[in-house]
C-alpha cells in the first residue's frame, strides 16, 4: 500500500496558474477600483507637499462642475491653510507654470495654440488667486462644504464654508499654488525650460 501524498507526484517548483488566477483576481479588481476612485477624486491621495509655492497663470480657464472650500496642506514646514478649487472638467488657454529650482526659474508653457490644456478632476490647493473677471453659472455661496456635489468625490469638511457652481469662466487667472492634482492633464504644445516668465 502506497503512503505517498496526493501532491507528491507534482513536479517541484511549478505553479497551478488557474488557482493563482482565482486568488489574484479579487485583489487585482480591488486595486483597479481604488486607483480609479483616486484618479476620479473620490478617494484623496495622501500627499506631502514640497513646502514651496509655484505660480500658475492662464489667459482663460473654463470649467464645469466647480467647487471651492477651505482646507490645509502639510509639508516640511508644518500645515498651511489653502483655498481648494475643484473642477470636474476644465480647459486652460495659454497655461504657464513657474517655480524656483535652486537659484534658477523653471518655466512650463502649454496650450498656446488653438487647443487649450485640458484637465479632468482638477484640484488646486492655493494660497490665493485672482483674475480680471470671473463668471459663475448657477452658483451657491455659503453651502456646507461637506455637502458639495458639483465635482463628485471632492468635498470639504462638514460644517465648513463652501461654494459651488455648474460652470465657471475666469479671465487672466493668476494662482499661487501649493499643490495641483488631476485625473488627466493634457498639455498640447508643451515646452519646459529654465528662464522665461509667465
């Protein structure tokens, strides 16, 4: 009578791919869902900022699904209060971003031609912003920032001050920004180099 175990005849070091696939499929699906939710702004990614502001300008920003509320960011120098602007879908004409790197200035330009920069689920944490004119459609000012719904997944703290609008247009936008995130960010005509100005 043989005492050999049922698995003793299997070659050593081989993988049963069907069983491995059954085990990994739920984990892969969950990972895909979490990545998708993060990209769509439904789950916030935990990000520590560099502690250095950068300048963002655009001749015109057009967005749908606009929200704005107060927040804070964390960096090496501690926490910093910010104005959080969330836009579900945005275009930016003549975009310029500028930041000091060591003793020199790094400048990015995009969207200078007929095709503007496009972004989805755009979230900007800024210390301030200005524009020559801003037009909001269907705006609600003073809404609880925890109940905002124009950009799904982007919302402030419950009980905080917030505002939202179905669409927004800002001419000659200037932002002093700590952090920008987006689900997608398309930069036609991208140029990046040292020097120059916005």
